[in-house]
């Protein structure tokens, strides 16, 4: 049951530091085919697709692999050409019809198939050559939270396993040990996220911006607000602002910017200035290091989480902040949090 928590979603969000603590140090066994393959394809739908997208950054940057990312619901209809390699299907339920179709297609094309699933014995588990369990425990809330974080972690662990030994790897591993505590600290500051939610609750639409690995996180934040609060959330790559979305900025459309202190920070800050100059109300999600650089920037509000040791760890902290914002916004609006309208936990039709 959900015990003292009002919603399964709240309980599942609170379970995330524990999952990172337990799974972060558990050794992962990956198949030889994955070790040997220079080309990896990642497929998934919805939140699983955004987790896979983060995984692309990890696998490219840490493991130096060539990574193709495919939205499962668009993939198999194209009859695409396929290079030899490994395909990883990312799916919480293991039942998503499009993801299953995508992995079946890849298997027919001679790919080695891996299912990264949260539900053992699921359809995808049974189909693939190798099963990687994300071990988040059953997720009841329709909106994915802890399963997303467990997928991120699993993708990071694979990338670290494939990464060559050295200082950089030790650095990320050290950071991973600190991460559960840092995630915990976000809950201590949840009232600040409630305040941001109060500001968002009357909006017709909310724009989410991010760069680099924070881009798929911005997309995930936009998906969370849309499905939970029924406010239209839309994510854009911050660098795309000038190519169109800037026309949307007005005093009524809040802009949530995911701006961790990483290699993209300064560029993202210049986007924040562009939005502010057009009366846009900006809410920044950043870490302590980023916050010190934002003094004097005319934003509406800043939520600050602890600075992790490595850029790879920001998504765990920023996505948790965005999940909580979506939760509190939906709560203020009185929405059906564990069972948003029109949605089902697993999508077994195409
Ligand atoms: C969003 C959400 C969905 C799922 C998607 C894929 O909160 O839960 O977008 O991520 O339907 O589902 P799985 O991971 O079961 O394949």
C-alpha cells in the first residue's frame, strides 16, 4: 500500500534515493555482445524514451559508443536499414506494444537484443536475448517517477562498466555514492517546490528548456506536468529558442529552465536573459554552483539542489525536482494524481 503517503506517486518519488543507494553499488552483469559492440540502438516510448535519451549521452561520453536513439512508436513502420550491433529496449512495464515491435524488428535484422525492464517475466523480457532489470520495485502511479530514475541509473551503470578504468570513472563512482543523500535533501526543501507549483497552477501552458543532457530532462518535466496537471507543458532545446519558440514568450507563459552548472551553463543563462527581456517568468532549476552565478538575473524563482560531483549526476536531481513540481501543481488543481485522465499504466496497443 501507500502507507502514510497520500498518493502512490509521492511514495514512489520518496523511494528514489533508496533505489539509487541500493542499485548504485550493485554490480551489473552485461552480456559480452554489449561489451563488444561499437554501435548501440536505444528504443522506448514516453518517459522511457527520455531516459534512453539521457543514456545516449552516457554511452557516447563515457563508453565512447556510437548510439542511435529511436522512438519505438515511430520506428518499425519505417522499415529502417540497420547496422550490426546491439539494441536495448527501455520499458518499465515490459509490455509496451510499440517497444516490443521495435525489438522484434531489430531481432529479425540480426541485432543482439536486450530488454531493460522493471517488470520481470514481461513480454519484452521473454522476447529478448538478455534481460537487464531496473529493480525499482512495482510502480503503481501511472506517471513514471522511480522507474525513470532506475532506468537512468541502469544506463549510467552500463556506461561505467564499458568505460575504461581511470580517474574520471572513479570520480563518477564516488559521486554516485553521495547522490542518494543529495536527492534526500531535495525533499527537505519541498516547500520551495510547492511555492513554484503555486505560481504554475493558473498557467495555460508552461515551457521547459534545457541543453545537453538537461534537454531530455526538460522534455520529461514537460511530460510530467502535462499528464499530471493537464497544463500543456512543452520542452524545447534551449538553443532552439531563437528558431521559433521565443515567439511564445509572454508574461503569462511560465518558463522552467533546467540549468545545472555544466559545460552548457553559460549558454543557458544567456537564454534566460532572452526570456526575461521579453517579460517571461522564469523558474530555474539549478545546483549550488549554478545558483551563485545567477545573482542579479531577474528570474521569478530559483530552486537549488546540492551540487553533485559529476555532470552525469545532475539528471537525477533535476528530474526529481521537476517531478515534485508536477506533483504539487496537480495537487493544487485537485487532479487525479495516481490515475490521470485518459491514461493507462501500460500501453499494449500501437
Ligand atoms: C509517463 C509514462 C509513459 C511511459 C510510456 C512507456 O509518465 O509513464 O510515458 O513511460 O508509456 O511505458 P513503459 O516504460 O512501460 O514501456
